[in-house]
């Protein structure tokens, strides 16, 4: 046998059919899993695009609520001072 023949790849009858079926099955399962993963990623990206404007609205609302809370605290302090000053 020459060196070129030693380098060639060939399938021998000694390779069990179960091994070949297992490798093919694993390849199919891996492709199916990757497909499901890409589908889920696409769905999450779509949901994020829908939710992005809502998150901006929530941030604005939180800022307004913080301002209102501060104003209420000031009003309470003024009311408490006036009730404490009355005889």
C-alpha cells in the first residue's frame, strides 16, 4: 500500500450500522434543536421590539410619580407645620 492510499478515507464494513444511524440521528436532532432555538430567539426579539416603547413610557411615569411623591411630602410637611402653629 502506498502512502496516498493510506491517506484516503474509506468506510469499512467493520463500522456498525448502529453507529451510522446514531450519528445521523444526532445530526437531525441537533439541526432540529438549532431551528427551535432560532425560532425562540426571533420571537423574543419581536416581543422586545413591541415592549420597547412601553418601557420608555414606564420610565417617564416613574419619574412623574417620584415628582408627585416629593410634592405630597412637602404638602404634608406644610400641613403639619400649620396644625402645630395653631393654638
